[in-house]
C-alpha cells in the first residue's frame, strides 16, 4: 500500500465538487471580508494565535512583517518563486543552468490534466504535488497505488484557490499545474533532513532543521551553527546535531538564491552529502508561527528592514 499521510489521505477521500465549491466560497468570503474591514479578520486570527495585536503601521516582529508582506508586497518575482514549476527557471537564471540542474530534484512529469499522467512509465517511488500550493502532496513508495483516487485528488487540488483566505497574494497569479518528481531517500532509506534557511537582505540569520523520524521535530541554529534554545509551538524540540560537512556550500547557495529579496526562506535537502533544492517560501506559517519564547519573534524581526 502506498504511503500517504493520514491528513492527505483524508483530503483525497473527501475531495468532491461540493467540498471544493464550499472551500473556494469560504476562501473568497474571508478575502473580501478582510478587504472591506481593513484586514480585521486577519488581525483577529493573528491575535488568537500569537497573543499580541498585529501592528501593520509599524511592524516589529517577524510574524508582523510576514503579514505586512502578504498584504502590501507585490514584487512580480513572488509568484514566480512560489510556483514549484517556474522556480526551476528562476534558479537557472540566478545560478546558471549547470548549477541549477545539479541541485534540482529530477522532474518526471508536469501537466494541468492529471488524467494524462503516464503512471505506467513512472518509477516505483515518486511524489506528486500542485505547483501553486504548500503542504499538499502524495507520496508513492513501492509502486502500488490507487490511480483513480490520485487523479481525483490532483484534479481537486487544481481547483483550490490556495492561500486566498490567508491573503497570500503570491499564489494567486500562478498558472496551476501538477508536477511529479523523484522521491528522495538517504542511504538508510529515510527521508533526508530538511534545512530551512531564513535569509534577510541576502544574509542568513536562522536555520531550522527538520527531522522526519517516527515523530517530526525541529531544531534551530544561527548562521554560525550555534544551537538556539528556541522552538515552534507546533513541533517538539529536536536534537543538537553537528554542522554538516557541506554546510558552508549550503549556506552560500541559500544566500545566492535569496539575493533579490528582502526576506525569503530557502529550503534545501542534504542527501548523503549532496545538496538538493526544496522550495522557496515568502510567508512562513502565514505570519502566525508562534515561537517559544515569544521574544524571539521580535529578535528575528530586527533583521528584516521593510520600506513602509
């Protein structure tokens, strides 16, 4: 049986036309409610999640500045770089074709018509996901899967206006597609560690490492690989680990990719010493990620200078 997370499996089983219509109606309602109320819904959700009032006139915390970016920043590079397909072109421009192809996960297929996917020609392990969303994916590990359910899920995902209810503008102009990539494993058959580099004005100030074992956890380090006693409220504290041997290369690569932006998160995989590109994120946790201690939210925000 293919390994699909319980969360995604539930979405696959429930994604019918009624669900999609209801979700899109809800998302549009949230969007217009914010527009006519000076973003009051966003402010309410922010306060409920983080426990302090959202200040958009003088944002100081990291989360406040993420929300400010959602609402006001219309850099045309944002939709290009959140697009999991078009970002490949962006990487080739900024890194050069040879370097980009070295770090890109092999692309197996791309389409806006999931029913045309040649499943019989795919390897036994692959990952399928929409290019205009985050957190939605189907993982097949052993070549056994329900083709009908997968196609239905992918067709449904293409109809979803991802991020609209959270005011995440960058996802809205993206021309929706489904991409299928190779599935990465380390030499022990485990998912590789994910390194999330938070880059401010071209310089890394925070690295968050994800561990996908029996239970997901994460650890935080500064750019010099000093362990930080910080955690996100949604995940347990991960372990202290040694700095990867190729950390210097990873850091330089992340900062190069981030050069055009005041802030961006660059996700990389480290697989048996080889670096792979994951994705680019402009709106981590949609500006509602609660740090423990809460003061770190404001410490991190000091690195981000925005033009009001």
